[in-house]
């Protein structure tokens, strides 16, 4: 990761299997709305809630993420979760990034509505919420009106650190992309062309031939 001198940093965690325009639109919207100096994309190593065998090898997810963000000078990528070699929890991601960033940098963890609504199931949610501010971006199909209920006892204390951000609705998910590929359908315009080319060339997701 290039050295970051900036004051406010957005952190976009995800499995990115594969990365798609929903991730990129959310990250760019957060950067602009909160005047963030950069966004660090952090591909998950071994995600706790996903079966390891069903996740594409880390090197492919890392390279697809890199290809997707390359054209945006504000976007960076970090290997902290990939290099950990054990299951990835956000509390570890934030602890490791904190060590790499300038001490006075403000960290904003960016999540989609679906992810923030599950925060109580994360490891040490209270600590996670005190380590970074949160930008919860809207996502089609997931209502953030349930947020206070989802946060339960933590809502009162942490509501000021969770910022809801309306972003252009993008009804794309990696699950849907994987399904389309398995069915031999097109994913053109759902992912950047560079990512599509990589998927084709590497024959990921069972792709045979040009898609
Ligand atoms: P999967 O279907 O495999 O879970 P996904 O599309 O949800 O994939 P993730 O890598 O799980 O992608 O998501 C990383 C982060 O990006 C999460 O916080 C998620 O909520 C957010 N996100 C993903 N897609 C969108 C979208 N279309 N709009 C807004 N946020 C999104
Ligand atoms: Mg997801």
C-alpha cells in the first residue's frame, strides 16, 4: 500500500468475489460525501461467514480488485486481511490498518446496508464501532430503517458514529454475478471491462471461452 499522509481514510472491506460496480459506486460516493482523502479496498482473506472452499482464491480476488480500482487515483488496495492467514474479522482489519496509518488519521469503515444490519454478529462489535466511524451506504433490497433495531443496545451509544449515506442504487451483487456466469449468461457492464477480461482469461467461475 502506498504511504497515506491524509487525514481521513475510507476503508472498504469485502470478499470482492468478484468486485463489481456496486462496490465502486459506493466507495466513490462515500469519498465525495465525506471528503475522504483516499479509500482503501481490503479484500477479505478467509471470510468468517463464507465457506472457504466456495470462495475464489485470494490472489484472483486481489488482482480483480486491483484492476477495478486502478483508474481512480483516490483508490488503494491493502493486503492486511489476505496476509493474515486466518479468518478475517473487521476488528483485526481496523487494528492492522491503524498501525499503518498516520496516528491522527480518521478511519471511516464503509459498509452496505446488508452488512451493517448484521453488525451484532461480528466479533467484538462494540470495539469495532469505537475504532472507526461507519458509513452505511444504501443498497437495494435492504432497508436502513431497521438500523436502530439491528444495533439493539449499541444504538444509543454509537448512533452518532454511524452515518447513513444515500448512494445511487446499484442492484448488483457478487452472488448474482457468479450465478449468471454459472448459467453461461453475460456480466458485461456489471463489472469493469478489465475485471471481465481477467475472469475470461483465467477461466474463473467456470467460464469457458469469451463471455
Ligand atoms: P456476495 O453476494 O458474495 O455477498 P456482495 O455483492 O454482497 O457479494 P461483498 O464483497 O460481500 O459483495 O460486499 C462488500 C461490501 O460492499 C459490503 O459492505 C456490501 O454491503 C457492500 N456492497 C456490495 N454490493 C453493494 C451494492 N450493490 N450497493 C451498495 N453496497 C454494496
Ligand atoms: Mg455480501
